[in-house]
C-alpha cells in the first residue's frame, strides 16, 4: 500500500509539472505577438512620414487650380462664347497689315514713276505697243478716252466715276469678280443705303450691314472691311468723306496717297488715275498680266505689281488708255488668250508677237505654263459669267 501511494503521488507530481510546463509554453507563445506589436512602433514612423508626403504637396495643386477659375472668369473659352464674341485684331495682324502697306509704298517709291524694276528687259518697245493697239482695235473696235466721266447707275465699273472716292470704292467692288457680280453688289448698295455713295450712312451702318449688302458680289467679308477702313481713314484725315484734293496733285502723289490706304494696291489706284482722274497710267489686272506674259512683254517671274511698274514705264502715254481697255476686252473674248485658253494658232495678236516670245527664251510664260497662270477660282468663274452677260465696254 505504501508503494502504490508513493507511485500515485509521483505520477501526480509529474502531471502537475507537465501541465505547468505546457502552461508556461502557451503563455510564452501568446506573449510573442504582444511583444511583436510592442516592437512595431519604431517601424511606424516611416509609414506615417510616407502618408504625410502627399499632405504637403496639395498646397501646390490647390494653388494652381485656384488660378484656372480666374482665367476662365476673365475670358470665357466655351465654343458658344467664342462664336458670340467678336474677335479683336491681334498685334500680329496689325503688324502684318502695316508691313504690307510699307512694302507697297516702298516698291512704288523705290522705282518711282515711269521706272521699270526690270531696266534691262527690252520689251515691249513703243513700236510694239502701237502695233498691238492697232491689231486689237481692228479686232474689237477703237477705244478712245471719253470727254467726260459719267458714273453708271447699273454697274460698278472700274474707276470710271466723277467722284474720286466713289471711283475708288467701285474699283474695290470689281476686284476678283466679274462685271455681272460687281454690278449686283453696286445695285444692292443702292437698295440698302438709297445710293452706293451715301458714305455717312454706310460708315454709320457698320461692316456687318455692308457685308450683307454686297454679299451677292463675292468676297464680301474682305471688301466690306476694306471699304469701311478707307471711309474711316478718309474721315480721320480730312474730316469728311472726300478725296477730291487728289485732282490738284501729281499722278505720283495721288498714287502714293491711295496706296497708303489699307486694302488698296497698284491696280486699284492705277484704275482711279486712268478712268477717274484722266491721268496716263497703265493699270494691270489679271487679263493684262496674263496677255503680257503670252506676248513676252514681261519676265516670266514678274508679279502683277512689278508688271504694272514695268509696263507703265514702257507703254507710251498716248496708248495707255486704249491699249489697257482693249487688252481687258481681248482677255475676256479671245478663246486662246482668256484664262485657261490654249493656243491653236488663230489669235492674230499672238501670231504677231510669237517671235518676241521665243527670242532668247525671254517669253513671259514658262514652257508648259500656258493656260496655268495661277488663275484664282473667282477669275475662272468670271469667264463663265462673261458667256452669259451682255458686256458693257469700259
């Protein structure tokens, strides 16, 4: 009995020791996580610092987003607002326009009156001009200068009006379009303003009204802007709508005065000199420029403005009016000399000057260029209109 009691007490003690060991192990196992959690704080500062980094930069985006509404408040960039708000001319646009005016005046004053930019180019000679004048007069009838200048009530014309300002505006209406279209524009101005030279009403009505009135004549946006600009400049300079003082100055001075207006080039100014003021000036429009190239009367690369200076210096004064009018008429009627025409050897004028064109390769039209002289779309349409209209001679 004593032995069994000792065995039992020994076994109980062993179990108690085993339990305490297990309990200690469990406690230590459970305590490890807590010790790990306690050791995490040193690792948290990097996380907290990483989270704080986005917090400091927000001030920069916020400041930039605050500036955008200010820009949008001052200028509404929505498409509807852009369509509703008229655009103001930029500094670059004004600079380009001023530069163009300066170039025109410089080109004219550099060569001066009756000085060609091509002094070594020998054509046309005075004899050649008279020969062409005779041929064209035989083909289309003589064109003497009229004794008096009368403004047409039905067509715009091209400078043929007794009032200098009226002649200038009518010539602008005739730019890059047909006689039919410019006449429509002139009659529409009569209907809208009472008469086409009601300058105060035209200037007071604004560009939009004028543009709508001359829309039927083509290029109304450009022409209305030019006309309004001229009226404004004339009134600012002289306190009224008149240019009659040009009758008392030389042709060179009148030319320079008209070229100083924005939108007025040598051809327009030359037409006013020739038809309104009765001066001897050889205007070069698209027909004269084209035919002078076909006849070898200008270098192949000469522009219209250069051709004006060249021919104005070489065509005799007594032939300038008639020859100009006949070249324009011939350019509209002759199938070989009109825009896009092809030479078939039947044009008497071209046959008479074929040798000049071939002389030393100095012809005014490069090989393969015939009929492709850069005619604008409006000028091609002009030829269609000429077929259907009753022509009124200049």
